[in-house]
């Protein structure tokens, strides 16, 4: 274990300083293919709201839905080390074709479209009754996605993600990715970026 690893591990569960946050942002901006607009908006929101919203001090995530579903477009960012790991994530059946990007997002009940904006991921891992998907709850943090709970928008596992299938609006990931994704995203800021 090198010195930087020791620093990162010993400082987990503590908020990084504003200067370190800016440093991490600039490093990711240089070497990641995530949308620069999404990145800037996410870090700005996190810096303003991390204490008041009790957001995770360790990770945040950006689902860059301006990219196609064939790409790993869910980026999980380690706020201490700057490490970025991408995963596959599905979009809503009425938001874009299979394998495509999101062209139409919505907060409307029954739309089966991907919601947009900032969310906070829950902490309790549960299982859906109908299909047995593992999931974490999702809370909309803005007026434009306040219907997230009523719409039953979740971060859940689904077998169809591997074959580029679509959800009813939920943020669906591959079942095999749950072991890496769920522990990191509990209490984390999650930005669903659709280009809006």
C-alpha cells in the first residue's frame, strides 16, 4: 500500500476539503469521457449541498444519458482518490430506443421515462416483490424530480441491462455489478443527466 492509498483509506467517511474537491474535479475533467457539463453541474451541486442534504462524503455518481446504452455510462466517482469506474445503466422504455441514448426524460407519473436531475440514493437494500430485483430507494432532490418516490423510481438490478433492455424509468444496472455499486452509492448524490 503506497502513501496515497494510506491517506485515502484513513480519510474515508470524512468530507474532503473544498480545495481537494476542486483538485479531484480538475483531474477527472482531464481524463474522463463523462460530459463536462454534467461533471461541472454535479460537483457544483455537491459542494453547495453536501452538508445540508447529508450526502456521502466518499462517492457521487453521474448517469450520462447523452451516451448510448451500449456504453458504460454510469460513472461512480471516488471523491478522495479521483478514481472513476463506469458501469452499464438502462433508461426508460419511453425515453429512447433499445441501445440508444435518452431523447425524452420526464417526471410525470406513468410516463415510463427516465427522470432527470439530482437524486440521493437510499441506504436500505431491499428486494422487489414482483421480479425479485435487488434495489436501493431513490429520493428526488429538486422540484423537477420530486415525484421519484411516488413513481417508485429505484436503483435496481435487472438481467435485461446486459442485452440493452429498458426499464419503466428506474436506474437499472447489471446484477453482477451490485456488489461494487450498491455499497458505494448509499447516501450518494446521483445525477441523471439527459442533456437538459
